[in-house]
C-alpha cells in the first residue's frame, strides 16, 4: 500500500488510530507478562569438558598420562577455538572451547568419538566423564552453621537442598558436604600374616558384598532368583568372611581390621564463626525468572526456619535479587525523572495538547517495544533497561519531527488536517532514512563475539524494537491525534505561550541566524576551530587526562582471602588461621565504629581449597580460603580497598604459611586489571619465571592481589624400578598400583545409599603410612614373591606442584594483579612490564609469552569494535548517499561524528570518569543517532534550493528553520539520560560512561549540525567548484597541447580605435 494513502486513511478515520493504540497497549501488557527478569543478559559459553579421575596420581602424572593424551585428539576438531587442560592430584580436566555459533550437538558427538579413540589412558584411571557446559545464574547463597555433629548438619543441608529442588530451583551446589566412606583399616602385619595385599582384600569384599541376579524358575509359577550379599553398613562389612581354616573356623574382616563409617579424607569442609558450616549455592537455568524463583525460595525458608534447632543458624548472603531490584528501581527512577524532563522541554516548545499526544505516543511505542522484545527473545535486565531509557529520545525524535512540522504549517495558516498530512508525508522518508541509519549503527554490535557480544546484545535488539514501534506510532496513531489537538488549540494560546513563541522567533531569526551566517561566511575558520577542538580531545586521551579502563570496576561488596601453607600442614592449622582471619575482620569492623554485623554481613571459610577469587580455586589439605560480604558501598563511607588493607594488617599469620592473598572483588567483569600468560614445557621453569614477574609487579604503586595459578604442591617421592626389580617382573604400573593402594587405599566397591554414593576403601592405618613405614613396605611380584620396597625401587624426593595448566598444547602459568585506578594506570603498568621487564624474563627462562585472559578479551573487543564501526559508517554513508543523491555531500553530514566523539571525550574529562568499553560501544550506536538531525536539516536545505533559493542562502535558512526541531530532538535525548548520568549509586556505575557519551556527544552534535555542517556543505561546494575549474583548465590545456603547430591561426579581428 502507498504510505501516503495509509497515512491519510489513519489521519482522517474517526477510530482507526484509537483501535490501533488499544492493540499496541494490549500487546505491551502481553509482552511484559512474558518477559523474564534477570540481572544481566544471558551468556552462551560453547564449551565441553572432559574429566578423568586417576586416584593417587600426582598432577604431573595426570598431565602427562591423561590430559596430554586427550588434548592431542580433540585439539583439531572442527570449530575448536582453544583447549585448556587442568591437572591436579587425582583428576585431569580438559575444557574444549568452541567458536561462537558452533553446533554443540555435533561437537558433543565428535568429542565422545575422539575420547573413545584414546587407548593409552593409564590403568587405574576411571571412565572419562564428558559434559557440555551449561550456564546457570546465581540466586543466592545459604550457609548452615552451628556446634552440631557433622551427621546432623549434613542431614539438615540435604533436607533443605531436596526441598528447594522440589520447588523448582534448577541446581544447588553444596560445599562442605563430604562424601560418606566406609574405611577398612588393616595393619601391615595382618596383611603379612594373611599373605595378601590391600588389593586382594578389596577384591574379596567386592566379590562377596554384592547382589547378583541368578535367573528365573519356570513351571507352574515363575519365580525370580536373586543372590543377595550386599552390605551397606560398617557392621555388615565387618562380618564378611575372608576365609576359613581346616578346623572350620571362619575369619571375618572384623577379626583383623577396624571397620568404621567416616567421611571422605581431604575433602573441602566449611567454617563459620569457629563452627562447622555447609554452603548451598542456589542457581537457576538461564531462561528462568530470577524474581519469581527467589520468591519461591523465600517462602520455603520461612517455612523451614521454625523447625531448625536453636543452635543451627541459617543465613543468606549474595542475594542477587537485592542488587537486581536496586538496579531496576534505580533505572526506573531515572527513566521517570528523564521523561518528566523530556516532557517539560516539549511543553516549553510545543502546545500542551500536542505535547500530551507525543507523550501518549511514546508510551504506546514503549508498550509495543515490550512485545517485540519478547518476540526477539530478550529479557528485562540492566542493559535492556538502559537501552529503553536511551531510546525514549529516539521515539520522541520521530514524533517531534512530525508534530513540530505540523504545528509550524498550521501557524502559517494551513488547515490542521492538511498540515498534519503534509507534515507526515514530507517527513516519512527522512524519518525512515534516519531509522535506517540508526539501525545501521546499532546492528554491527551483533557482530561482536564472546562474552562482550552477549553482554551488549540487548542494545541493538532493543534499539531495533524501539525503531519499529516508533514508526508505527509516528505515522499511524500520532497524526490523527495531532490533528485533533491542533483543531482544539486553534487560537487559544496563553500569554506565556505567545511571549515564548515570539521570543524564540526573535532569537531564531535574529541572533541565531547571524551566528549561522557568520559560520558559513567564515567556513574555513569554523572548520579549523572544530578540528582544533578535536585535536585537544585526542590530547586529553594521549596525555592520560582521560584514562581508559576496559571494564568498569565499581566498588563491590566482597572480600576474599586465600591461604597457602607449606605442604603437609595439618588441616587444623588451616582452620585455626581462618578463625583468626574472621576474628580480625570483625575487629576491623569495630575499629571503624560499627556494631558487630553492621558492616560485615557474612563470612564463610573453607579448609582444603581456596575460594573463587580472581583465579580458579585450588585444592589441597594445606590450602584454605574465606569469603566475606560487607554492606553496599551506598550505605558506608569506607572504601572496600581500605577495609581490605585494614583486614590484612589486623590478621596475625601463623608460622608455616607461604602465601596469604587478600583481594577485593569489584562489581565489574573482565577479570583482573592486568595479566600475562607464560608458556614452557617444564612447569618448574614456569614457576620460577612467574615468581620473578610477581616480584617485578610488587615494585609498582597501586598494584595488589599479585598471584599466579601454579601453586606449589606436596613434595613428591619419585619411585624408579631398579634392575633387580625388573628382573623380578616389577613394572612401573605394578609398583604404582601397590604404592597407591598403600597410601590412598584400594577401593573395594561403590554403592548407592539413599541419595548419595558410598565408597568402601581398604587402607592401612595412619601409623603404617609414614615415610619410614613406606620404605619398609613389602611389594608382591607377579610371581607371588614378597620383597622389601627398597630392594626393587629407588625413591627420590622433589618438589611437587598442586596443579598444572595447559593451553593451546603447551603448559602455561598466568600471573595476575589488580591495579587501583585511583593511584596508577593499568595500561601504563602493562606497557612498562612488556617493554622493560618481560623480554628479560622471557630470555632468561626461555618461556614464550601469550596474552592473559583479560588482555585477550580486550583484544577481541577492539577487533570487533573496529570491524563494527567500519560497517556502521559504511552503512550510514550508503543511506545518506541514497537520500541526497550525491557521493560528496554525505561526507559533510558525517563530519559531525568524529567531532561529536571529541565532545564525548570532553564529557568524560569534565565528569572525572574513565572511558570504558561501554563508552566506545555507545559511540558506535551514537553515530547513527547523530546524523538524524543532519538529515532533517539537509532535507530543508534541498527543498529551499530546489525552490530557486541560492545555495548559500538556502544553507543558512534551512539551518535556521530547523532550529526548534533540532533543539527538541537533542534536548529530549539529553534530558532523558541526564538523571542517569548524574546518578551516584553503585548500581549505576556501569551505565554512567554510556550516559556521558550520549549526553555530551549529542549535545555537541546539536551545535555541529546547526553551525559546522552548513559550513562543511559550503566547503564541499567550494571543493566541487574548485575541482570543476581545475578540470576545465586541464581540458583547455589538453586541447592546446593537442593542436597542430603548423596549422594557420585564425585571423584576429582588427582593433578599432575610439576615433573610428
């Protein structure tokens, strides 16, 4: 259908616009009910993990025997981006990272086939477990603690876990809940008397403690026969018969061994206020509604609390809905404040009824936006809400263009119906073109890959939704209502309105016109001034006056402490240090003037593993960690950095501790500020290189949290088979298996009991597991002969590593550090390290260098940004060239873009804010918005010039005529984002750089469109005229050179004198 006819029919129809508006409202209500509410946009992590358990193996053995073998098979599969291996004592893990867009179902099949083809996995290792990585969002953490026996604490934790899972919580990770084991401890002397090994006893237990189906009886009645022998309790296993003697006496397991039920040795255990503790991490699937599932959890916890014992505490922390609700409330408050300012601006410039219907059109367009967002698979989150606030100005822009032009035509004496139809018809293609340029600017954001692309995806998706909704409202519902408004307001302007209109016209046709005329007459000076301002903006960034921080790092609420003692340190010492650290934090709280619990809302410590700070947690009996949560930065005066430093100074460290790393966890993302990844085949060389790099980093001010991810492990006794041992038939495999059984125990069986898996482990008593006892251990040869360990094996001690990492086929170590941006610039420190220190370390140790995780993410962002901004600019240029019918004039219009970017840089400098990745993402989207006003001004200039007005006059008059429209469209966007830009809450720190970019960038563009662009258009005309003169001169010169020098010259006419 012809758009003009469609506009005319909706404008003149009595109820069509109202019916459509009602449908828009209903669609919005329908969409809002189905939009999920979550903290952040969904992240897709295309990753598959492969895990292989090898009990008792060292990290180095696991790396060489399992991870390296698996890595060779999967590294070159289709779509694989990187393969990261992680080896630690007893388990090897491989993380296969795929490129975005890979078919993960096919990838899973290929990985399963590749792993199945590996035939060299060591004997004793368990079957590989292959899983696709699924993203879950945090809900909250629950901590159960108190002076209860471990079985009672476990029972309550399981009851709460099962109750929450039954009510719809998708996943619950339980920390501090150790697995149940039944230990059969047989002294070495009894094994010698029985002439058996631990493996023999374990096999005997597995054989006689099993349920075996035995077939069926047939006949008149069919019966199933089963042989039942499985024992699930320690007493039952103790009664199992090992053998009988000639006199018929039976020897049971309990006669020679101590059989007891206990918990997994070396597992992670939790602590809170000196008592045992268990933590439950509640998570939801990425398509779940955070607010809805949190409400379900809250109702269940209200029901369970009265049933808990008085000494058992159930505490909540890291509750995601608290932050989500704060962010939603903050953004909604700023949106409401911004819209009030927007409507106030509209009321000043336009008639009240016209303003009212623009407001209604904006609300209806937002309503349709929610329906389109639901259809596009979006959700209500921090980024989508910001996009909605930002795009309110775009909705207003389209409505303002039509309404303001209709009001202008009506003021010239046109009939309201004709004025509205003409305004909508004239503005249709310019608005469509402006919408296309906006889409062209935002759409390249969809090209961004990885977590950066997932995080910013709502911006282009919401922008597209808003633009579609705005076009519907602007041309189908708004014209009819504006017609009624103009008819009703005809001749009823107040004195204040008449005074403002006259004052505005005097300013527009007087002083402002003279300013535009001067800028056009002195166009080269105008352009030179703009170029100078842009150079100064570049200088602000180059000189460090405006810093760049890749990811915003607003102050968070979490502190972490990770402890690393000397290997062999008892777990009780680690627990004692955690208790001291917790007490020290509460002493800091008291020194700052808070009552207990008023500043520190939660602490949770764990023995046997570090906590999840900025690096992957590490596991070991001699390790520990603690997480602490403090109140929001909006509710306290003390910086988290200062609290952390006071905590570190207050904590008394026990003897034997190798490392205590105190960290603050910001509310941002992107990992540590700086980091490097070193690669070498020898992990011990990597450790030395990382220690030297860490020492270099300590010399820079403002650097803290310096650590690497290659922790020292237990000292290793390396066993090598002697020639005599080889002659007796011993192999590395046989020796390793018998040593592993002696130290870790031989697993007899695993069986399900209730909701858990119980392991029966046959092992030596603690007294027989010392190093001296190990050297006296007797091994059994393949022929059955028992010989002392020292006769067939040599033992050599060397330092061990708790974990070994691989990436891209090489062993790696990453060195991380955090930089206080208030004291130092992370980029300057990174440059200094890479220019002055890193080359020396690389040469000294022969290590290769790779980008750290943060630097790699930053490099990916810049690659995506440059590609995206190039696509956006090309798309905008092509749209402008199509509209203007020229390949040169779009350059003058697009000149406002780099100068507006300079305005954004000045804005960050004035506001004292760092430019972040979000600032540059905003620049990409802002590029399309900036040219919208330019299109309207150029359209006015073209209409005047086509009507016969000289170009230099049409340029001035066109800019003057569009003053009110340009001012309105810019001010509505600026005032819509102004409350957010001035927000001081922590939750707004992510959005403030984006708001600064739009406010100052569009504010600068307003002046540029009205003053610089007319001058640039005339400069282009000057260039075209100059090029034409040069071309004509060249043509004349060409004809002169091509002439025949012998040809007769034409006679000159005689010169007549005045007398003649």
